[in-house]
């Protein structure tokens, strides 16, 4: 069993070096690339204002987060959940940058980006060069339901990315010979696979006649005891 962590953050802006902070973290546990039922999710008081342009992206205002824990309050719980496993994110450099800025701020060691990060944006660009690789675009490409997605939400985005990640890795139950047309679902740790049904009608037998039949009979006479010729 190979464990990895897929995660996402929402923030007050785009640059932690300029004082932007994390306001939401969601992380899902994967085993052999499939989602389990274990996850970590928390809203965080950023201890600063939230610009209107950031609120338009994720929907959170400063008032929404008053009374929520600070990052320092949840740091140990988050670190315990992720352990030492690989960490998957869409545009991983962004999310690692914010998490590491928060860890440094509260006196913790930063995460090893080079040794742990798996970036699904980079994966998608290699697989689909020149094509859009936003989370929405990849969901549409792979036929993943986006109906619940309005503003950005870290937990929902993680769930969508978990499906995208499986597809980027080559499809569900890799290595078992399942084709892309077969559908697999994670049902509480059990994997059920639904194979497509094919309604094939029997093709009518074509009986040779005339010149074609004569040529076939002549040809078979040149063969040495052909198996399909039986004497009555």
C-alpha cells in the first residue's frame, strides 16, 4: 500500500512573502492513488483582512473566519495527518509556498518541496501539451461532474482533483488491464468495476456462389488434405 496526500489551500492573496495568509486547508488521504475516507479540513483565522478580489474567488470574508483557529493552533494536527508521504496539489508550488510560509511563521520546519511534491499541473501539461490545464478544464476533459462547483472550495477542489489525478495516472485500477471505457468507483475502500455491455447482433453468414464458389473449389483441390474438407 502506497499512501499519499492530496491537498489544497485557499488564501487571502497570491504571495505569502507579501503577507498573504492561508484561510482554508483540505487534505485527502490516498492509498494506491485512490481516495480513502480519511481527510483533514479546517478553516483558519488569517489574522488580517481579506481583500475583496480574494473573496470573489473563494467566497470567504474576514467576518466568516473570526473565531476560527489560527494556523499555529492546527499545525501539529496537520503535520501528523500528512506524515512523511508524497503530497499532490494542482500548482503545487503555490500551495507548498503558502504552507511553508505558515510553518516558518510558527516555528516549524518547512515541507521538502523537491522531495515530496507531485504537481498535477505539470503532469497535465506533459500529457496534453498546449491544452488548458485548469482544474475545471481537466474535469471537463475527463467527464467529471462540476455541478457543485461555484466559488473555490478547498475540500471540494480536493475531491475533484482526486478524480483528475487518477485519470492523469492512467485510469482507475492501473495495471489490471482495464480499458478507459471501464468505470471504477471507490466505495469505502472497496473497488467496484463496471464493465460496459456490448449488444452485438450476429452477423449473417455470407454464402459464396457462382464464379466465386467455383474459384474456391478449384483452389481447395490444390491443397493437400485441407482440414475443412470432409468426405461424406
